[in-house]
C-alpha cells in the first residue's frame, strides 16, 4: 500500500468551498491586478485622471458647503418666528414663514432712503474709480517719465496706510468745504482715483497695461492717434477683464463700507444701509416697547436682524451674478490679453 504525500492528501480532503475561494482569489483578484499591470500608458493615465478629478470635486464640494452654509442659515432664520427660533427641534426649515420679520426690517432700515444713498454712492464711486484708475494705471504702466518711480511709491503708500489714520484730517477738510452729510466725501475721492482701495485698482490696471505689446502704441501713433485716442480706442478694449474686476470690487467695497460713509453721512436721512443695519437692534427695542411685547420677544430680534442682512445682501448678489463671467475671466486670465 502506497502512502500519499501529506499535501496531496490534504488537497484531496480539502472542502469544495476552500477550493472555490482559492480559485476565486487566484483567478479573480490576481487576475484583475495582472490585468491592471498590463494596461497601457494611456489607460493608466485615464485611471489616475479620474481619481484626481474625483478628489478635486470632493474638496470643492466641501469648500462650497462651508461658504454656502452661513447664507442658508441667514435665509432660514430670517423666515422663522420667535417660537421656531426658540424651538431646538426646528432646524433650517421653519414650521411657517414669518414675513413680518421682513416688514419690520424694512421699516427699521428706512429701506428706500438708505437704499438710494447706498446705491448712489456705490454706483457713482465705482464708475468714477473705473475710469480714473484706468487713466492713472495707463500713464504709469505705458509711459516712462521723470518722477514715475516716486509716483508709484506714493501709490503703494496710499495702499498701505489705513484710512483710520487720516479720518480726522479728512473729516476736517470736508467740514471746511461744507460737504459733510452729502455724497461728496465718498464720491469725490473716486473722481481722482482715490476712494476705497483706489491704489489697488491702479496697480491692477498697471499690470494689465504693461502686458500689452508696445508695437500697438507705435502703430496707432503712426496712424496719427493721440494719447487719449490710443487709450480710449486701442487700450481699453484690451483690458475688459480689468474693467470688470475694478468695477465689481469697487461697487461691493463701497456698498459694504461701514466706516467712512457712516462717518461723513451720519444724519437720519443721509445714512446708508450699513449703519442702519448696525442700529436695527435699537429700533426693535423701540418697536417692542410701543407694541407692549414681552421681554422674551425683545430678546429675540435675531430673525428680524437676519431679514435685514438678507435685504442688504441682495443687491450685491445681483451685481455678482450679472458680472460673474467677466470677474472669473479677469481673475483666471490676469495678465493675459484677449
């Protein structure tokens, strides 16, 4: 009688299930690994590209969620009643929409007058800054003259010095000119390329104009065009992205200004939306006292405050939605001339 080897005996006596698992492992998983190893360069590149894109989209979705979440919270809270706001079971979706928050916020903001002041100062300042900063950036970026470097250093200093340092001297100047509580202290600096972030806009235009080939100036001068004609007809159409960036940023920064405009325009009918929004709590306390509301209702002014915030944000969101393509193109292609 011949004795079988131990391994052969174990193999014959092994359960069928173990053999199937072994076969699946060798033929399935190992087969896939070998197949992947035998893939060509293009196939591997596609796999790597798919994985990298998947990770990028995951990160972008997470970042978008972090930025959108505060806006969702403001929108949800502005529609809540005081009962929903105090109820811990109510999360983001109120049981009923309380439109009275918007009515009270509208009255507290004195929305028509404040909106007119904010829109007037922001729009005029953005238009004047877009034109004046373009002229300054064009002269500093395209011409070489004595004192050019000194002027550029002054532009940088204006950018670095905070407006809080010069607010007392500026207020005294506008008071002597009898322009306090008018649009003058906000709009007039923009006419001369100053205003909020004016030096930054000059540097943006300088960078764009410096990227344009010098032969375009020479060709226009040979045809008899003067400096202003070269600037208006030849140069400006080549920096559309810079114009969009400067206009949108200038409008948004003037709209959200909560320092200079309230300092110069502090009377009741001259205020913009930002200082009115800061004082909305005082209005709510007066409203609650006149309506004989409870102390709990007086403390729960957050829904009305968020409704006011939403009403202040809407014009800025509209401006961004309208100009988002030009803004994205300017940021992505900065320095690249169309």
